[in-house]
């Protein structure tokens, strides 16, 4: 039987895969990708309104998603100056795999990402941070390397810094003795 | 054996409640199988052009369509 902790870990892995295999991707970026998939041919202004994001930060994320082949842009039907956005390619496949854990419901995946955002309490929490706490949740207790070994496509020094930051913020505690 | 770490009880409880709320049905074995296969892939497949017809109005990032 797959535990909730294992499922959380798998979902995070699929989200990393959907975002060009980059664990430094923010949870916000994952939310944006999920929103674009939920609303095919959506426009940037609509995403901004739905997710309550600032234009400048959304612009950066949309550019990143486009540059890494996660989304495509298409001229609007009524106005060629407006672009509609659509998830595509490997991102679509990986996001669908993540959605399988939520019966295909985008709202639940959004709830999952927001849950980690609330718990992490950082300015810009990443999928790496989420993976670390999901792994530790599943293991209950582990040494640092054992947790970091679960991160893929990731620089050890960056993983180490992320783990230490989670200790500093009190999310992770060291066992006495 | 290095030092042992664990999630703070507040974080652990919040995660426990939240996860049981979002995962209200069991994952099938296929999930695990797909996950393992995905984990063996080192880089994302930048093969969008090979995935079917491409609408001429659609713009891809230059390197993404290679």
C-alpha cells in the first residue's frame, strides 16, 4: 500500500519532471503550470487574476515555462496581440502523472501545492524544499544524507543549504543524543 | 551513523492532516511503476515537434522544438 508520504514524494517528483527536471523551481511555478493545464488557451491576465499574482513575477514565470518548452503561445482568436497559453510536451505528460494522484482534479493538486507552501513558510519555497519535508515525513526520522539521497538532478551543496535552512526555520529538528 | 533529524511536531501534524485531505483515494500500483520509470530519465524530453501536428500559429521556444 502506498502511504500519503510516498504519494506526496511521487507527486513532487512528477512536478519536478514537468518543470524541466529543475528542483529549484518554485511551488508558485508549479501552481501556474497547473492553472494553465486546467484552463487551456488561457491568457496571462486571467492567470494573474485567478492566482492573485503580480504581473512582473508572472511574466518571469511564463517566460521560464516557455523557454523550457513547458508551454506554447498562440495568437488569440479575436485579437492577435493577445497570446493564449497551453501546456505541452513532456510537461503535459508529467503533470498528468501528478494529477493521477488526485483523480485528475486540478483543484486538489493546487491544494497539495498550497499545503506545502503554507508549511514551508518561506518567501519562495521550492520543490526541493517540499521534497525534503515529504521525505522526512515519510521516514519519520533519518540522517541528513539519507534524506538528500532522495533528491535527483540536484547539486549536493544546494541540497545541503536547503536542508540547513529548514533546520534554521524550525521545520526540521535534530534528535537529542 | 550521522545525526538524526525529524519534522517538528507542528509541521508533521499539519502535513498529516493536509495530505489525508488531498489524497482521499489510494494510489494504484501503476503510479509507482510510472514513477520509477520517470525517475530513470535523466533529462526532460525536448521533442515537442515529434509529438504530433504543429499549428502554424503556435510559437515554441527555439531550442524547445529541436
